[in-house]
C-alpha cells in the first residue's frame, strides 16, 4: 500500500476511496450495477442456446455486436443459459 507517513498517497486506491471514487471499473464487484443488454445480444444468445452456449460463441457475439463480453455474460444469465467450454476454465 502506498502511504506517506500515515497519509494516503495521491492516486492510491485508499485515496481514491476517500474521495468517493471507485477503484474498480463499473460492474466489477458491484452487485447492484445495472448492465444494459441490447435486444440483438439477447436474440443472439437465445438463438445459439439450447440451454448452453460456449465461451467462444459468447466472444463472437460480443465482437459482432460491439459490446463487452460482460454484457453477453449478463444476457446468458438473464436467459438462464449455461456457459460451457470456458476458455479460462471457470465453467465446465
């Protein structure tokens, strides 16, 4: 942690929190963050899904729609579609 004799260094996460600034990007770790999912993304997730969708398919949908992967993940959550074959090994 960056401190200067007990005081927070300028720009440190501690100093940013003290100023009311978030140290995480919006949506990261914020359970009440609202994620807007465009209709075209919901449609694409529902089309490919038979209850499951692969991680690679999610990446493709995000790229084609010009949205973040998090938005596609939220669409899958809302559609109750399970992500399989995760490229990070998070979901089996």
